[in-house]
């Protein structure tokens, strides 16, 4: 292979490596630096331009031509609207799409069997199957249901065994499993919590090991493919809280030691800023205010939002417990309870979507929301504390429009 061919081959390889880690706009100077780093004569001393003039000119012309071509490509790429981070989709195979002929905006059959909503529920979205996975705690038993977001239909799964107790759920993209973390069943004899994994394709739950106790926040970090939890640092009698990461493939928990960890709060991962977003009580124990804190798992550092954080707690003893979800399409974190608000971390700005002060308490509002990566919107489940409503809706954060996916079973209106 000639010296020129070697240069071209190495230049192309270096540029491909550069693009793999580059932002959407191509930096020609960075490309030139990459090319120089692998140039067969790049380390010539400043006074060592020993190449013959004709050869030096030819090499410079070749480099100029390549950079011009790349510059034109950069203008084209930069003109395209691309997300700041690649969409979080299963790493193997294609993302799920609704089958031809389906209409995700059309309400499902009103008379279909559905879960009861007068008990605790936990949910996650299975990206490979295009379904919500929902656990419902009914009469001291747990039921596993799935909701098809293309046909808007419920299915009770009836696996051979099901988890115990209240679980929080999160979907692990790499493993293709819904992960649940339950608190200890008997915290005296079994002080640790339990990790459960659900394989929807096999319709099987399995215990995969112990977990920290007192888990109050659960999220998924899609860059390192880790489940992140806020749990007790030392055990059930330890009031100190710590962040933990869980690797589903190895089944190992690792504490992320950080000072000033929140004692409680809601967790979501914002793929637009590469941060875990936590919403919870302010650091001042005398304050009733809420605050947003951001955690970078790569550096182990916390930062605080400078924006005034709204409260979303419901009012009265029947107020809706707060919850959180990240909308990947709109790149905003939604927190909701008595109110509905969206936080833009890139701009450090809030938008109040539904204000509890202006809302009739009898108006319907979801008790849980999760991001539907198939239809690129939030899906919400509705239940009353006393009356079973069982409605399912979708919410488009860009248009602020609600779409009824399943009418409430008690006949009461949904948004």
C-alpha cells in the first residue's frame, strides 16, 4: 500500500472515530487535528519540513479536498433537526412500531377487563413489546397486567409467580427486562430488599437478589445502562440515604457515596442534559418548598436548579401522591399530583400545565404517567381513592392535548 493510501485509510478511520463522539455539527478544526494525529509524518519538528515541495503540495491539496468535502457534509448535517442525545431504544434489533392498521388514538373497548385502581400500582414501559407493564396490589395479592398502546387493550398476564409487596418499576433497555425493587418482607429477619425481574416475552417474574432497604426513588440511566435508586445507606434502621447503582447483567449493587443526598424525592433521567433529575423537599427542614436537584452519575456531582420550583402535591387527605416522568420527545421532566408542571433542564425553566389552585378538585387527573416511546407521548393511568375510574389517557407535552385511550369504567369524564 502506498504512503498516500495509508494516509487516506488512517484519515478515514480517525474521522469515523471522531464522528462517533462528536456533536451534531462537525468541527473542521477537530477533524484536521484528528487527521494530523494519524498522519504518517505528523510528528515532524517545526523545522523539519523535509518533504519535497511537490509531495508536500500534493498532500496539502488532498487534505484540503477532504476537509472541503467534510465541511459540505457538516452544513447538511447541521441543518437537520436532531435530538441532543440519541433516542433511548433497545440496543439490539429495531424499536417496536405499531402494526399496520392499528390506530393508537382510537379508544379501546370500554367493556374490556381492566385492573382495579383502588390499590397501589407500579408501572414501566416495555420498549421492545410496546406495552405498559403494571403491577396492582389487590387484597394483599399482586396482579401483573399489560396495556397495549397500539390497540389500547388490557391483558392480565397470570405468570406462575408474582412479586410481593409494593414495588417500584423501571425498564432496563439493555437487558430487555422490567426491574422491580421491593422493600424487605420481614425487615427484622431479612433486612434487605428484593430485586425482581419480569420477562414479558416469557411472562415470568424471577427474584434476582437483594436490594437496599427503604428505596424511595428509582430511575434508569441509559448511558451506562444502570438502574439508580435512592435507599438506606446502612440498613432499615439507618436514617442516612445513599444513591445506589444496580447492574442488571451482573446483579450487583454499588453505593454512590455523595454528601447531601436527598432524604426522599422523585427521580427521572433527563437524556437532554445527561442528568438524573430529583424533585423533593428543600434542604432547609423548616421549609415547605420543593427543589430540583440534578445529579451527574459520570462525575458524581450534584447541582441545584436556580428556578423557583412549584409544588405539585394534592390537597387534603385524598390528595394525589406526586409522581414524575421524563418526556423524551419534548425533552422535559413532568411532575404531577394536584398540579401538572414541566421542567426544562436545559433552560432551567418551569411551565405550569395544570394549576391545582385553578382546578376543580373533582376534575380527573392521572395518578401515574410513563413515557410511551412507541407513540412518543406520555401515557397516564387514572384511579380515584374511593371510586374505581380506570381510565387511560395520553398527553402530548408539545400541544398540551389529552387523548382518551380508554374511557373510565365509572362513566365519569376524562380530559
